C-alpha cells in the first residue's frame, strides 16, 4: 500500500494482473515483478534517448548508421547519468553542458589543463 495523501495519511491500493505462459515454479510473483521492472528500466533509457535526441525522427536510415548513432547516444546518456545529481534530469544536464562546451572537456579530463571539477556543482 502506498500513501496517496501526504497531508492526510490516506492509503490507496493498486492491483496489477499479469498473464504468462510459464509455470508457477518458473514465474513466481517475485520473478514476474523482476522481469517487469527490468523491462521498464530498459524502456526508461529509450524514453530518455527519444526525448532528448528525438531519435524516432532521426533521418539516419542506411547501412550501420542508425545502429552506430544509437550506440553513441546510449554511451552519452550513460556518461551523463554518472554525473547526474539526484534531482537533475538528463535534459537539464545536457542544456547545461551545451552552453558551456569547455565543461565537457573538463569533466572528462580530456585536456592537459582541465580543472578537476565536478558536475555536481
């Protein structure tokens, strides 16, 4: 049960049903929940990439281009997540870095005179 009202302390209950072809031994409630959570953790990365890079409207369609650019975007999101503050969105972090390009090099320590700075500032 989850508290639905912070001030009132009221609780609500949500029931989710799922169907599977697995046997009860293969699909315990804990296993089904773990699979479902794993699926949505992957979907959240797709959402971040599509929202921030507008990947669904990409005009790269031939050869290995779509796969390569997708991998670069996932790599970039992974790096951004490693520097992300607890309440900071990836979009907010991308905006911050897009206007201060030098910070990208400093954070990744890509130049000899890069300051030892942190994105958490």
